[in-house]
C-alpha cells in the first residue's frame, strides 16, 4: 500500500490547502492497467529491484537537484512488506533548506517529495501572487503527469471549493491540488496524487502519491438510485433538543429545538445494500472518557479551601463523608482499593451544580465515582482493573449475549433512576472485542440511552452503561440529566421541509470510500455521501442553518455579481471578492453607489486578515471594535457609520490602515500638486499627499476633490492599490 503518513508535506501547504477543480471539464477516466504489483522486500536492500544509485539519479533528474546540495543521506523504510528509499539533500550550514524524496524500492515510483526553506529570512511577500490559482493548476497537472503518469490517467481533479486569495503583506502563497482516483467512472478520494505549487515562484513545493494498487472495488451493478438514497437520507433527519456548548458563561445557553442529520458529515449510505453504514460508537461510556470523567469537571473552577469550607456550611450541600458513603454504598469498591483522592467541583457545563468526585486505588486497579453534592445521586463511576496474566481461556469471555447485557444495563438504570428510566430510549450499542488463541470474543458491551423530552430526543442527556461480558458486572455508568427548560414543539416546520432544506443545500455524491465498521475489517464501499452542506443542523422554528453555538449561519456569500461586467473596477471587485475582503449576499454589487463608512471599515479590517461577517449592519460593533484595535479609527471617530465617505476621508482611513498616520500628521513637508490643494485643511494635507504618492488615489481633471463622495467601485480599486504597497 502506497499510503504515506507525510504530515510535513501537507503542513507546508496549510495557507491554501483546499480541494479545487483546476480543470473545468475534466472527464472521468475508467481504471486502466497499472504496473505489475511490487515484490515484498522487508527492508532487505539486496532484494531491492530498484537500487539506490538509480533512485538517486531519478530524483536528481526529475527535481533538478544540483551540486549546491553537498550533504546527502539515505535510508530504507519498510511497512506492510513494501520498501522505499528515503533520500535527503541539504546545503552545508543551511539545515533550513533542503529537499527530501521517497522512491519505491521495487519499481522506482516517486512516492513523495518535499522542498523546504528556499527563502531568505529577510525576503518578504506582498500583494497578488505571480500565479493565479488556475495558472498554478496547469503546473500541478504537468507535475502529476510527469511524476506519476501511469496513475494520473486514472484520476480526475477533486471537486472545486472556495479558495481565498491572500493579499497584502503575507507569507508565501502555496496552492494544493488533489487528483482523485477514478474506478468504474466513480471517484475514490482515498487514493490520489497530491501536488503543492508555490504561487509566488511557480515551483513544486511538495508531492505525494497515495495509492493501493491491490485494493478490491465492488461493482456498481445493482446500486440504488440517487432518489432511493434521498429517501434513506430523509430517515436520518430527526427533531431533537439541542443546547449549545458555550464555555466561560455564568448561565448555560437556552435549549433549542432543531432538526439534525444523524451522523453529520460521516453519514454514508451503502449504495449496494441500501442502508446507512454505521460507524463504531464511542459514547460517554468510552473507557478513556470515563476514566478521565472527574478531570472534565473544570479544574480551573475548583474551590479553594476557604470557598469549600463556606460551601460545606450550606444545608443543600452534603458533606464529603456522606457523599463518600453514598458512593461506597452504590458502587462496589474492591477490598484492596483505598480512597486516594476526593474533590468538590463545579459542573463545567452548569456551574451551579456541585459534584463530589472520589478515587480509590489499589495495586491492580482503581475506581472513580461522582456524586451530586445537592441530591446525593450517583452521577458516574468507572472501574479499571489491570489485565493480569492468567491461564484463562477465551471461553471466559462472551458468557453473556448482547441482549442479556442490555437487560442488565436497563435494570441498573432502573435501580438508580426509577423515575427517569421511563423517559429514555436505546440510542447506540457497541462491543469491545478481545482476541485470545486466535479467536475473537466480546470483552464488554456498551449501551447509550438518550433522554426523551415530550417524546423528542435530547442528545447529550441520558445514560451510558458498560457491562462486562464474563461477569455481567456493570463496570461504568454515567448520567447526564440537566435541569433546563425546553421549548414547545408547536410552531416548528414539518420534517419534510427540513429534509428538503438539507438536500437542496448539499451535494449528493456517489463515490468509493474506505470505511471501518465495528468488528469488521476496513474495506471499500460504494456509497452515497452528502457533502458541502453549510451545516448539518437547522432551527426547527425558522428553518435556518445553525452553527455549533446554535447561532444562525451568516448569509451565503456571493462570489459573482451581475452588474459589474464591463465596469472599470470589474477586475478589482472580482479580486477582492475572491480574497474574502468584499462580502455580500446580494448578487448585485452596485459599483456606482456611494460607499458608507461602515462598509469601508469592514473592507479595511478584512484586508488586514481580521474576520468580518455580513450583514455589516448586524455586525457593526465587532467591525468597529476591530477597526479601533487596528488603529484605523479612534473611538471618537466611531460615529456616522451610515454616512457616505468622501475622498479625503477614504485617504485618512487607508493611510491609518497602513500605519502611516504618524508620517501623515507631519506638517510643512508635503507638496500637493492639485489646483484645489488650498481647499484641504493643513492638518489633513499629508493624508491626501501620501494617498496620491502611493497611487491609492489620483487627481481628477487636475483636482483632488476632497469632498467628492466615493463610489463602491472606486473604493475597490483604491483598496487593491493599498494592498500592493510594500511597507
């Protein structure tokens, strides 16, 4: 398998590492013949069919590696019976400059390449890169063809996504391209050719081939239709209660009623079996999470001794001794374990709730338990025992069936919470397996029960229980049951409308994907996958998409406008739009409309790589605060935001953005050669002069016209000029 874990390669292209389609009309290509499968080498250099000297020669020829690299080292790496040469060149005294190449030791395929450094410390970058994304895409295509010709013919460019264009003072721009493998006319994203191009120089920055030539693929014959897949998808849309997780707040966010897609971006529908492919479940009953449960109680909010003493005086809080008694009475603590730790914490989600946490430790294991400090209820416990070497056979495991273990879990919940157990339903199950003497047996079963409110699930609330398959003992338990208010379901949109909203917003894609299912070997499936949705959750009342904080997503940005064709500022408007500096949800730009102060501030803030969101009016406080912090305006100037901006006002704002305002305020050093220079106040002449000297603005018929209102198109042109200024 030619899958290389090359994190360093990808990290070099983080500035613009997006999947895009540089070739507008790339046709799908069916799988052809690949080179014969390579032989197993197992790190035996003598068995390498492609020797080291040939690997060096091939790498130096392909990547033009000259004598300037006078330091060289090599090694042979092996995994899964496949070996590759690892070659590394550096310049003496320049460990920050070099190139590494991986070559298949069996057939000479170039598996990866990474070029690092190649830039002088004092070298700066500013303005628009030399190569546009689409220009660089042509270079990427040529490299993919050159380095992996037999594989390239079986690929197509990955689907295009938004890619911002970095402007102004910046780091080197690097664009990433993926050419996905195509099998039976269907994309297989797990196999691909990756190419990264430096947009300032046009050079190849990195390359990686990920390909498993022996991977079997199921035939698409008999697959369900897209319409059938949509019906299956619809069944995964459910109405639930949702509470945003917003930390460092005195009060939790109110609960919302939402429609969500179960599984989110990990929802895959088997196109042959016609059912959802279920991934392994890792709930709160997860061994690691339960073991660290007490650590999740925000330790930064741990009470000081003085605060704890004060809390102990409150009648509503039980003492540590009583809480410990409750825990030891409810949870069977092994006789060899002794109390080693106790703590009173605030619930990290609900600071008003106090929780006693205890830990008992012994030579071969430990137990942790948490008790509600007000009610004395058991919140959670987890038992961990060291796996001692014994002569027990695999028959010791799997004494219980999953159904028997589920009944034990349900009975335990009923014993602890007889009232609440009536308002739950089983949501997920999973099994931990152990292999003994070559045979797999269930080691423990895990069950997650979701809380129901008015018959509607409230994910995040409920019970997680773990049962040992040998003894039937409950080895972990966790209850989340928050005291919050729930909105009524009345007034919600119907489920079908929610389904239609999700389907209209995303892309239904048929593709091959390598997926792992519980207790099954990872394999390739033919799936329908919903991608590129703005969110997998929407407000059940308004039908609007929500983010993870439960807030409405900002309006979808328009990347093209219908009213700028042929306009003198068309090119500049398009450039700023691609750079995410100009943002609008309107398909019209109104280039000849006079621009407001708030709009100018939003553009200038975005030009400094600070976040802005639309609508600007609804986000004006954040925009103004950012402008003040960047020194674009002072607090006293945060007024009249809806007024139109004059040429002189725009000059002030742009010079401030460049941090040249100190120079602009110097008196008697500027000469403004316009007929109306005398109409400009002396303390502002420096702004006008610098603006014209830096080519941000130009004279109009020999005049500066300081009071002339600025149009949106003219402001866009001025901003592009500002981004070209080398500071």
